[in-house]
C-alpha cells in the first residue's frame, strides 16, 4: 500500500493539466474553458517545479505540451476531427518517452528499487506498448466509429491506465515480497 501511495502522488501531479482538460471536456464545460484551465494548470505544475529548483519530469513536459498543442489546434482550426485525432499524437509521444530506461524509477521508493528495479524496467516497456496500442485504437475509433469516439475517450484511457496500474502495483508487490522471503531464507542460519 505504501508503494501505491508513493506512486499515485507524482503520477497525478505530473498529469494534472491533462486530467483537468479531460474532466472539463467530459462534463461539457466547453473546449475553450477546458483548454484555458488545462493550460493554466499545466503551466502552474511546471512552474512550481522550476521555482522549487527541481528537475521537471518528462510526463510533466508532455502534459504541458499536449495541453498547449490542443489549445493551439483548437483555436486555429476549430476542426473536431483534429481534436479526435489529438490523443493519438499524445499517446505516440508518451509511448516514445516511456521507452527511456528508468523512467518509472521516480515512482518507487529508492530502498525498493534495488529489489524490483528489473520488474520496473519491464513494466516501463509494457506501459509504452499500452500507449502505442491506445494511439492506434484512438485513431481507428476517431476515423471509423466517430459517433462512438466521445464514449471511447471518456472511458478507455482512464480504465486502461487504472487497470494496468493495478496490475503493475500488484506484480511489483508480489515480486518484492517473494524476493524478500528468499533473501530472508538465505540469510537464516542452517537448521533453523
């Protein structure tokens, strides 16, 4: 549970601008309101990190870039097909960034990294694959099943990420406990 809580905070903080943007769109606030609010929050998150002298995480830059990109496209084109295709571009960018080795390390306490770092590396690739699959699926729905796209974008991205997140946390927890038991068993004196 501690690992889960440790990971949720930075993950939500990194994606705050995009989350607000999506929530406002889903609740019917309008594209202009969602764009302005999401942009302001994404800028505030990056600004907060810079003011504190911290390194801005890749997901924070992606969140800011995706909100700015959506804002510009919306204001310049007003074309709903572009808005529908935008998540595909974002998923491709995020998936590419997730190919970087060690990107998940900030989401686990340092003392646990030595124990399950290899598992985190594998899940980094699984997360990347999910993003690439999401990109393709979004494009297919947007082009061929346009009427279903609002339902898809309102449910699938969040459900798939929460699902993979739950699997990820459960597997890391299971592997960590198994490895700790093995280490404890090896360090116990013979005959005990």
